[in-house]
C-alpha cells in the first residue's frame, strides 16, 4: 500500500494561526508489527530531523518496490510549537516558552489511565491481553480533552505511538557521542540496534523519574503485570530515546548513516522485506541510567576540556577546567572539574560559557549514584 501523508492540526491559541504535525504512514492495514519514529520533540535537535529525512528516502524506495510488510509511521518533526521558538536567530526548542516546561517531561501515565479499566477484562492469553490493554489505552487517550496547543500535541503523538510495537524518539545532546536511553525491560532485545547505531553508552531504567516520552510505552507493561499477576502480560513495546550525537552534527552523510541503522532494524524485525548487513561489534554494554554522572559547573565563567569524548575515565580524574575571567588574582582563576565515577566521558558542552549548575559533562558508569529523577531537565 502506498504511503499516506496526514496533516494533523493542533489547537490554535492565537487568532489566525494554526500549527500542524505531519505523519508519513507506510504499510497501513498490513498484518505485521507497527513502528513509530518521531524526530525533534526537542525542536532544536536538528540531527533528528536529518535522520528522519534520510529514512523517508529509503522507505519511499522500499514502498515503490512493495517491500513494506508492517506499518511504519514517521513524524519528521514532532514539535511545531518548539520549532517556532526563535530568539535572536537561535532556536530555543527544548523548553516551552509559554511556561509548560521541558517538552520531553511530564507525559501521560498510561498505567494510571488504564488500570481500573482492566479489572474485569484481562484473561489467560498473553496475546489477547496485549490487545485488550492497547484498546484500553486508546479509550483513555480518546477521552482526553486538550485545553492548550501543547495538550493537543501530547494527545496526538501518544495516541499514535501507543499503538506501536516499536517506538523511536529521535533526539541529540549538546556535544556528544551517539547513545541511547532504554527501558531495562528492553535489554538485550534492542542490542542489535545499539550495535548498528554505534552507541557508546546505553543507559537503562524502568522509570527515570521524569515521565519522558519513551517511557510512556514501556512502563505500563511491567507495572500492569505487577498489578495483575494472575494474568500474563508480556513486555509488548520496545521504546527508546536515540541521542544522535550533538547539535552541530548535521550532514547528509551522518543523517544517512543514522537512517541506515533505523532501516536495518525495520528489516531485522520484518517490517521491511530484505536482508540487513552483518552487525558490527557492539561498542558497549548497557548500564543503569542511575549510574550516569551528570557533572555541573561549580561556578560562572567558561570551561575548557582536557579529555576527548570517548575517553575512559577514573573517579577523581580531571575532565575540564572552569575559568573565571573576573578573578582579581589570575592565578586563582582556574577550578578543576573532576569525574565522580569510573566510566566513559560521552557528553560535553558545545558553547563553553557557563553559569553555576549548568551541565558540562556526562560520564556513563556502572555504579549506582542516584535515585528519583535520573535525567537533567
């Protein structure tokens, strides 16, 4: 079946304006699995849109050859609200300037929205229970009444993604190597994608504390399984946040490479007919998101780095230096910044001017460091 392109309007919050989200749908009505892929929920993360663009080129070719065997939905830009947030020619698309916070936090809790609906509906067949739960999710989502533009965006994206077996939320970091956030229930099932993508870190948690988009679809299966232990409930959705390096890493070559990893995954999972190339050797194993150290600046000034991204560091090893240009004594202007755990240094700051508490580095380790909210805002 040929591609279907859909334009979904959001609630208009100002007279004479209305934003839309485009879905490209391949294989509608096919009996295979369903995959949902969205780009740039953080609207300033352009590498995600580049990857989606190149993936669409490959899907167009496969569609013309009749190779699409499952349903694939690609959202080339997931956040038209954020895409309109330019200030002095700089796109500020991570936080809602209207006051609703980080675009990738505080998404729906589908467990709470569906748990009571399932009390008398679940049975002894695991596959039937998956269908029952997904139907209950759709019922709950359909009953939502958006009162803002962002509310309508949330309802639209979750309504589509919650139907999928595989969900990819494409992002990027500031200055970074490729890495993944996944559910602990999806490892090692997604190990093939991690290897093909070339991920330098794979961080896993069931609940990272922020209600991020990818966890909307993975958490309910485990949580409902604990709520209804007498009914078999499998982990029916694989979902992940894919961090496509840093914001400056936008080119046709990089976009095509990332699209190839996504396309190969679709082939391996049977959504596209064909054969995928042999998997490269994985660059890392998965570690807990709670073992990722988020290193912040101890003061104001600018940072310089003494290590390259990808360096393996030891606890107490210096990663960077904070320099205070206002220091009256220039010999006291430098403050070293150290790693607090063993691991891989995989994220740095692109723009070196900092203020106190600003994230300057991340180290993916193996020793649990924290609990509760595991992500930066």
